[in-house]
C-alpha cells in the first residue's frame, strides 16, 4: 500500500503535467469511506488494492505519446502555440475571355484509407535480434588481429595461397568488331541460331546452355507404319486369288494355334496305366511264346521274358558290385603295407645329401633341356616361313567368316526393327485376322457390316510398334463374398 501511495504522490508532483481527463470522477470515488481489509495476506493484495489513479496516469501518458509523439510538458512552445495574424486573402487569377473557368478537384484520400492509415506517433519497437550477430565478439577480435598483422606486413595464410597460385593460361579471345566496320560479314536476322559469345563453362554451370538431345530419341522404336493397310483380300469385293491367299494365311494361323494347344495337352496328359490305383487286377499268365528258362544255382525257373531280363540285370549288377568291393579292400591293404614301409624307412634312415658331382650333373641336364626347347622353338619359327601361303589362306577365311557374321548380325538387327520386342513379362500376340468366307462377302458397300474395333486395333498397333508393353485385362477379384438377403417387405408377402 505504501508503494501505491508513493506512486500517487509522484504522479501528483509532476511539474507541468496536464491531464486530458478530468479528475472529478476520481474525487467522487475517493470521497467514500475506505474499506478496511487485512493486507498481510497475499491473496488480498490485488483484490483490495486501489490502483485506479496509477492506471489513469499511465493511460494518459500513452495517449499523449500517440497523439503528440511524447509528453506535452516536454514539448517546446513553438509546437504547441501559433501566432494569430488574422485571415489572409487569397489571390484569384482572372479568367481570360473565351475560356471557361474549371474548378480543380482536390484529390482527397478515401475514408477506408484514412481508417487503415497508421495514426500513432509512437515509433515501432526496435528489433534487437535483427541487429545482433552470432559470435560478434569473436569476429571483432579476429578483425582487430588481422588489422594489426596487416599493419606489420604479415599476410594471412589464405591470402598467401591465393597470391602463390599459378595464373591460369588465358586463351586469346576474338575481339568484338564494331558495328560500323564496313568489311564485316553479312548477318542474317532470320537465319540460324545466334553464336554464343559467352564462356561455355559459364553457360554450362549456370544452366543457360541447351541440353544436348540424345541421338536415340531421334530414332523411332519401330519401322512399321502407324496405320497398316489390310491385304487386297480383305476388300468388300475382292479378287478371287487375293481372297484365297488371305484365307490361306488365316488358316495357317489357326493351324499353328491348334498345334500349340495339342502340344500343351500332350505334355500335361497323365497315363492311367502308370498311376497306382486301389483296383487290383487279377494276374493272367502270359502265353508260352513269351516264357523263357533261366538257370540259377542248378534250378530252371520258368518266367516271362521281360521279368527274366530285369532279373538278369539285377544279378549282374550285384556280382560286379561284390567284385569292386573285394578289389577296394585288397587295395586298402596294399596301401597300408606301403605306408608302414615308408614310415619305417623315414624313421630308420635319413635322406642322403647330394654330392657336388650330382649337383653339377643336374645343373647340366637342366641347361641341356632349356637349349633343346629353344632350338625346337627356333625350328618351328623357320618352318612357319614355308607355311605363309596356308596361314594367309586361313586368315582370309577367318576374315570372310567375320564379314559374313557381321552382315548376318546387321540383317538380324534390321529384321528385329520390324518385329515387336519383349518389353514386359507378357509376349506380344497379334490380333486375329478379320476374314470373311466366300459366302459372307457382301456385294456392295450398303450391305457391308462393320467388324472389329478401332480402339483395339490402335492399342495392338502401339504394342506392335514397341511404344507400350503388351498388357492383359485386369482380373476382377471380389474381396468379400456376396450375401443375398431377403427384404422384409418381400418376406411379408411370401
């Protein structure tokens, strides 16, 4: 409470302070009897503290700042008062004869603009963050040290490296000729592209240079025409031979398709005789012509020929396997004996050291073998001199084969240009030929019925010309099972 009273005394003791509002209301408020409240509790400070006069004082100060740009007591007299010298007469220019006087319309601002206009004289608050710089103290210290070193003649390391760099080799650039040069070449305004006078590296880095178009984009994916004309046999009134040729072509297509279907059926077919079934068939003995005798351990067994052959092969395999096992056992025993002998020799006797004479003999043998190999290589090279004709003929044949192979490869590439490529997981399937039989050919255009679809034909043409990959129709798969429910109204009727 003491602070509030002190603030009131400060407001009242302001020299020359002029309030815009009357203090009559405040006197009426203060005239009543003041309520006594316990102020030693913090919750009663704001609730029962009278700060109305302080708020009015601050509102009046803010109003003076908005209206006059500061306190009126601090303003000079020239800005507050003016000298009244009476009404001044304005000079009116006389209107000349033959000219009508026009009133000049003063351009007055719109009211909406006046409402939106900033009428406060208080300057906007200064943005402190806009004037701050990160690490300002550190940067200022670095700049001061650099200035001291520069005054002493010491350069920083970065500047030294720049000065020590080798200057780039400058190429001699052609000087731009003046426009009034009489011997300059003729410039066609509507001709080709203008010559680039700027540095190509600069154009490339700034992105102003036009990107070079790849050569592959200039070539078509297929040499086939966009619209293929049907054979003469497909006309509404074709020739007999041309119509028969078209029928033969369609017949060959159908034959190929039928062969492919039969091949798939044959591959997927299952032989019922090879499968095991629960039905037991009774055994019927074969005729006597198919029976044979087989001798085994002094016994004659009568059996069919096919069973005898299988029995013979199995018995022969068993005998061969037994002989192989016995041979392996004997070889293992021999190897064990040899290893025991070697162990005994190594353990009992040490390897003898070669004498000097044996080493000289070994060295001489090695030199002789090397000399023989060199002599052999020399004779082979001499013999090749007499084989020049045969070698030349061989080289010619190889070159001829290479040329033929290159020509064949080029021919295959040219043939592939007119064939559909494999662009996706599906293989291209040509559209069915639209053929009419001899009894279905109309006599005139009036009785001609349209066949096929233009949309499907264009779609297949784009696939054939390698513009899009072959596709198939998306299969509709129902996520939820359809549930049929009988309506209540229908159930009531039934």
